[in-house]
C-alpha cells in the first residue's frame, strides 16, 4: 500500500509549483484570443498541384513549410495584413486568420491570391464581427464560472450525509480548488504556446477546459465516494488519515487505468488526427493528466489537512 497521505506535502508542493507557473503565464503572457473572441476572418484554401503547392512564378516544387511561409509573406507584405497567421491543415490546405473583412475585399483578395499561386481552391471563409466575438468571450467566462460553481454545490449536496469528521461543504470547496488546479495548468500551457508559437484561444479551447473539468470532477468524486463508504463502515474514532489513504489506494488502479485508456486515444488523435485539432487535443491531454493527479494527490490530502486543522482549533 502506498502511503500517499504521508507524502502529501511533496505532492502538494509539485501542484503548487505548476499552478504558480500557470497563473504567472496567464497573467504575464496572457491568452491570445482567436477570431471567435476578438472578431476576424478564418479562411481555408487549398493549393492544388500534381504533388505539392508551388508559387506561380516558379516551376520547382516546394514543401508545405515553404508554401506556408510564402502565403504568410503574401498576406503580410503584399496585402499589408500585419496580424495574419498562416498554418497548414489537411490535404494541402492552409488556414489563414486575418482581420475582419467585407465580402468585396474578400473577393478582391481571392482574385489576387489566385493570380499569385497556382491551383487555388477556396474551402471555407468565415467572418466574425468584434461585437459577436465580445459576446462569445463573455459567455465563455460565464460558462466556466457557472460550471465550477454548479459542480462544487453538487458535491457539497452529494456528501451531506457525511458530515463527520469533515463537513460536507468542505468536499465542495476542495473540489473547486482541484478544478482550478486542473484548469489553470492547461490554460498556462495555452498562454506559453500563444507567446511562443502564436497559438490562439478559441471556442474549442473553452470546450477543452469544460471537458477537463467534467473528467476531473468525475475522478475526484470516485475517490471521495470511496472515502464516504469507508467512513460509514468504520468504527467511531477511526483514524481519518488512514481511512483516506486506504480509499485512495482502493481506487488508484481504477483511476490510472481509466486515464491511460483516454491518454492512448488522445495521443492517437494528436499524432494522426487533423492538424486543426492538435492544440485542442493537447489541451485536453494535459488537463486530464493534471486532473488525475489532483484527484489522487491533491484533493484527498487537502481533505486530511483540513480535518487536522479543525482538530487543532
């Protein structure tokens, strides 16, 4: 049996460091908003040639990275769109993010693009105004906040029958703390990726954070529920820390096995799935690992620490 509670200070210190890094990254670097939140245009084009895309003036074939650079240079230098972001997608297609433009300007740019590159085929063109983007941003924050509040209230209600030696509402508070832990770590990763590689936060990122919270709270409740069962079966005056440690060990294999199956699936999607979903999948992957860690090494140790602090008082 692993003495997780006995080494809880080490596990909590690791979590504290990761949370501080995440918070600092979000506060200092900031999250780079995508067009969903700030408004703009998402344009997907396919450049069709025999094998690889090539620039019209040259007959030599160029790789995907070269064509990406050529497209970025075209939008930034030729069209003067300084904030243009270009990255490759699937099947010789490329995603371009630029400022919000009208349909007339869109058709003008498309004509210039076709004259500059061979075999251009437009796959998708989406434009979102800044007002709509601001509304989506507001709703996204509300969604995350309400989910956090709703989950913590539900956990508090679910454990109302177990009020000794820890009050039921404390289970909800600790769940809220662990959810913050699980969200801020991938959010910090997104901030670092945005600073280093220009990765933007869009509605997919918000969905990823909500998925992380759902998975994390499910794992935490499994551990808490085993603690509740063992408390109800234990004799009066039993050592709370031992009960918690036994409960963690009883659910440890289940938590790890469940997480591993999800991780294997996410890794397959990350390496073999569409390029447009890579950062979405990476966010979920990091969050699920953080969530499993917090369910085992953060939530229950915090519960025992709170119980001990109550005895001191």
